[in-house]
C-alpha cells in the first residue's frame, strides 16, 4: 500500500488556467506537508509547505490541507509555460519525507 | 535556505566498482539524508546520515551496499558499492535545518556500463 498517492497525470492545461493537483496520504499522524517542483533533469525544489488545516497562499500557488480527509492539494493560478514540471507531494510525521509518484503538468501556450 | 553542493554531478562507472558522492552544506543543519530517484520514478529515501555515528537505513537498503559517513554537521558522503546496472539512478542529498523543510542538492546522475 502506497503511503502517498497523487492524481495520475499528465495534466495539460492552457496558459492562464488553473492547474489542480491532488494528494492523499495514509499515515493519519502526519504533521507536515510539502509540494516540490521538479523540472526535467533537475532536482526537486520546494515551492510550498503547509502544517495546519486550511489554505496557504504564496503568489500564484495555493496549498490546501484537510487532515480529517487526509488530503492535500496544490492550485496553480494563471498557469505559465514555466510551470511545466513534475510536482511531487511529500508528507512527514517526524523528519522523514515520503513522496508521491508525482504529477507532470504541461502548460500549453 | 542552505545551499547544498553535491559532486560529482554525473559519472559513468564500470560494473563492480564503487562511487563516492559528496554533499556539502554551507551552514550547519540538523539532518542530512540520501535519496535515490530511479528513471521515471519518484524519490526513495536510502538513509538518514547521522553525525558521528552509523546512518539509519530504510527498508531495502543496507550499509554494505550504501555506506554513508557524516563526520560533521555540514558534510556527508554516500558510497554506492559493487555497482551493477540496477544502480543507474540519480542520487540526491538533502539537508534540513532546525524547524526548516528539506532542501535538495543538484543530484548525481550515475550510469553503469
């Protein structure tokens, strides 16, 4: 049983649209949640962290967390071609991260 | 966030040899980790590098194959031993400061002939 599941991709969105990425996790005691962006051939780059229920906004990115549903999401507003990448959901209940398989997003110009 | 330097960035090695990867952080961090990312897949934690003591390995990874050192708070090495084609992967170092999320080095792309 996978610990972290992400919606299967690839996800293709037109430029300017909202990209919606979903992630569920199985460990109910998880405390910390992260979204990393990984461009092809590059290492993961942290774009969002969220620790409490609700929404957290940072520029065009909004992370949403619902611990009761064991669900975390990432919205990318006004998607740009530079947002084309694989987005990795990561979950932690101590110091170790468990990663989802990733969702590849392609933004069409 | 800390700057994490990893080297080599890539290497091509012969079967049966070993490769040591270095990871240097520009500031003192609490935790350092080593991950593997096989082609087209997500990240899998190999081990937590503990300063001055043996690393803590995840299920499926053993010290004989992946010896790790961390002599101080800012430096760690991962050796991949007795290389086989199945070891062809990207190996990533990450570091975490107090109450900070993990950040990653640029990775080492390893190919086995």
